[in-house]
């Protein structure tokens, strides 16, 4: 049984279709990354999956429960971490955890709270108001609170936005540890390195799912060719290449230039002249996930409402 | 695990609400301070039977009967003769300016007519733009006037006797013979103050969660609508209880309001009333999207309930349709209860009808709120 199995989900706000026939499945124990530009419908899709929004069309199962009729059961077995911190800022860390433990009827409350605080390393700050925590700590508190009841599925909505690299690393280590114990995770993110730590990724744009698979599959399916240009005066080279047939992206990467296009022949032809320069080197390179996403974004209109 | 109701989960919600209430110092202080402030302010300020109203006297002769009449009017406490006008025009002007509420004119032939038993007249003009301000003063008038005359003519005892029976106007104010309006206002204020704070506070209950973004999390956790509702409204029963205590004690100490009826009966009725108010507030919060909307809805409800409940104006004085409309406000029923129990010593039998109306409101609002509650963010 897949942890998530949804078909043709559609959600409209007014006349705007925010989620457009999204079909998705996530196997048990899998970590799936959910990517897409701002306003592409990630949060909305996740909310549908945990029963916080009713889809206008489509159906599906989450943890074997029907999305449309069993949302209460889904809520009990899913851990949902919202994009915006949504615990009580005027309650202390300890009080927030106690509240969650009591709502899920975890017994004994004190033991669960103490253990969670211990794991978080927040035991000494138990009486600090949650609102006074820094962004990174808020995220960790939120994660701790939503795994306290041992959910079978975690839905994380941009859990590491605004978190420093070390905290992010620790966050992902934790997620992998949980997944090894059988937890399924669907996590939305903007970070490429995080996407690469997922077993699979799904890319959504303008409410439509454009690609899904492992990172390598997504890159391969995109059918892009990349060349790495190195040499002097790369600014000038970039300006020269911009707009040439077959050249779809020109992006500086440190001391090199990545030139990307979907038509390899056309791209090579355009690069010929650059290649002919004595001091400039042009070599075939690996297409990165970022190149693919930039390509996707260029292909669809701006999503911002 | 019961999906619909669990005391453990309700306990979790209650605990959270109490902590938040305690932390929100300003709101907390307001919930206790505002009732006291309003009670003192309105209790002393509002007076539907005003005394010592400014009056002007127009009297051309200065005989014994005229003097007796003026001093008798002054003795009533209603009239305070600030001006002695030389002419009717001057008095007219004073009234037009609003400097006086009454003009008392005693004609020059007054004494002559009294002596001749030729139906003496005095003219009292009242500024009736605020009818309630003038009504008390006018209603005591004929009694006072005839008694003053009789006193002056004291020697004809049996004639006075007959004249008295013809002239005397009986002003009989039951339950509040001195017409002290605080006896009426202060118990009413209990209802108004409770309504103000209870409805306002609970009308923000859900919108506050929505605006702070915590609603999403709350809905994602296994709390049922009934638990959330009770978790939100029950803490305010405690606040209401404190307010009731404050108002009742102040009523006794500051205004010496008599308390004739049973305290426990009144408190039970107050409990039902407060419950209906917090559920009404909560119902509002299920309809409003923002705290601003919640405020507006509250005030939309508030003004008619003040005007039509019988707090501001006598209920029986309103046209029939307005009386029917007044019945839909819990305040209307509560005012009847509180006045009946405090001032008339009514027993349960006497107020059973009003209490059942309040119970009906409780179930109505609770049902409406549960029906309106959105389990999703749609
Ligand atoms: N409650 C809502 N009412 C109207 N529009 C909404 C609502 N929620 C989201 N949207 C719109 O739907 C689009 C997708 O939003 P969202 O799912 O939050 O995107 P993402 O999480 O990918 O950034 C946005 O354009 C947003 O403005
Ligand atoms: Mg989002």
C-alpha cells in the first residue's frame, strides 16, 4: 500500500485553478521532495492531503483512508508541519508540547514532553516563550511537536526556509533517521541540495505536475545538454551567447559559464565560434537539477498571483 | 478514542486558553477593570428621572400665593429657578437657547382668582425635546400645585378637603417609590456589561487563531468542533463569574441597591445568560474572517440589543413590533430576570419563562456555531 495515492486533484480559488489535475503516489518509507516556484500550489496540495482543504475534483487515499470521507482518521495519523510557524507564541515551549501531547492523548504526558525536549536539546529552555525562539529553533520545535504522536506520514511544508546550513543538515539527518524507521515523508523545499537528499522528487508549476522521479531520472527526462565554458572575459562571452539559437540558459558558476539548451545540435553550432577562440575552452558538462528547474520555470508563466 | 468528544482533549484546550488568557495582561485587566469602570461611570451618570432641572420664572406680582407656589415647586427638587424673567419673550428665548428646561408663568391675576375661587391657572412650559427628562417634573406638578394652594388657604378646612379629592393626582411608583433610577439602571448594567465583554471576547476566539496562523495547526490536530467550542467559551464563564461578583458587590456598596430576592436564583440565571452570550460570541467568530469583522458584527448586534431590550427605554413603551424584536435578545430576558429577582424578590416560578428563553438561546447558538464551524480552511 502506498502512503499517498491521489488522482487528478483539482483545487480552485475563485476562477483560479491552483492545483490542476495532480496525480501523485508516495511509497511507504519513501522521502519525496516537492518542488516548484512560489505560488505553484505546493502548500495547497499538501493541505488537501491532510484534509485541511477539500479538493474540487479528484480522489485518493492517504495511509489507506479515503481523502474525502476519512479526513479525521488521516489527521490523527499524519504529522503536518505548516509553512508558517503555527504553534502558540504566547505559550512556552513546554506548554506547547504539553498541549499537543494532551490533544493526541499521549500517556503519560510528562514523559512524552520530557523526552521530546531531551531529544531537541531544549530541556533547559522549557519555560521560554515559543515566540522568542529564533527561526531555526521554531522549525525544530514544530518538527518535534508534529512527530511526537508517532505519525506514519509526515507532511513538511518548507521546513527549512530561513534556517542556517548546519541546522538544515541536522534537520535532514533527523528526517532520514525517521524514514529508516518506516516513516514516509513528503517535504516541499526550494533548496537543490535538499532535493538531492530525497529518494524521489516531484516538480509542480502553475498547479501542474511537470516531472516526477529520482533526481537522475528528472534530469535525464528533461533532455538538456550542458556545456561548460572556461577562459578569460566570460562576461563578454555570456553577452555574445545570449539569444543565439539553441542557447536557452547562460549562467556563471564561479570561474566557468554553464550554457544549457534542449537542442544539442543547435547549441553546439552556436558554441562553435567561442570554441574557436584560442584561450577559451568549451567542454560537455553535466546538467544539474537547478538547470532543469530553471528551464521549467522559463517554460511556464509567472506563478505569483 | 472517541472522535466526537473527549474530556482529555477538552482539558488540553481549556488549559491552553487559561494560560493564554493569563498571559494577555491587558485584556485580562480590561475584563475585570472595564466592568467596574462602566458600573461606576454609568451608574452615577445615567439618570432617567433627572432632578434639579433649570427653570425660569415669569411672575409679575409678588403676592403670598405666588411665593408659595414657587417655593413648593422648588421643594420638589425637580425645579431649580435659575432665572427670573421680566417678560414672556425673555423666558421664551431662554428656553430656545436650552438654558432652561421649564418656564413657569404665574399670571398677575393669580392671587385674585384664588381668592375668588375662580379656577386659578399657572402655566408650565416644558422643553419636551427630551420627553423623559421632563416627565417626572411634569407629573408631580398638579399635586404640588394644588397642595400648595390648599396650604395657603388652610382656614377653609372642609372646602380644602373637597378640593383635595378633586385635585390630587396620584403618582405611584411601585418597587421604587422614590423613583431612584439607579435601582433600575444598576441591575441592568450587570446585563449590559456582561454582554459587552462576553460577546466581544468570544467573538474573537476563532478569528484570532486564524489571524495568528495557529488555526491551521489546530485543525490539523484531532480536536473536534465541540471540543474547540467548549474550550473557547468555558473559560469565559469564569471571567463572567468574577464580573458578576464585582458588579453585585459594587451595587451593594456604592449604590445601596436593595437585594430582595434569592442570590442563588439570580446566580443560576446569570450562568445561563453568560452561557448564551459566550456561545453567541463564538457563533459570531465562526462567521467572521477577521477580528475587525468580528468587532463589526458584535456592534451590529450590540446597539439594537441596548435600545430594544428595555435597558435604555421602557420596554412596554415601544410599539408592538419593536417589542417582538426585543424578544430575540438574551439581554431583554435577562433584564426582566435581574430586576424581578433583585427588586421584586421574584421566585423561580415567576421567572421560569424568561429562564427557558435563555436556555433556548444557549442551544440555538451552540447548534448554530457547530453548524457554522469550518473544519477545513476552504
Ligand atoms: N485560501 C486561498 N484563497 C485564494 N487563493 C489562494 C488561497 N490559498 C492559496 N491561494 C493561491 O493559490 C496559489 C498557490 O498557493 P500555494 O499553494 O500556497 O503555493 P506554494 O505553496 O507552492 O507557494 C497562490 O497563487 C495563492 O495566492
Ligand atoms: Mg507554500
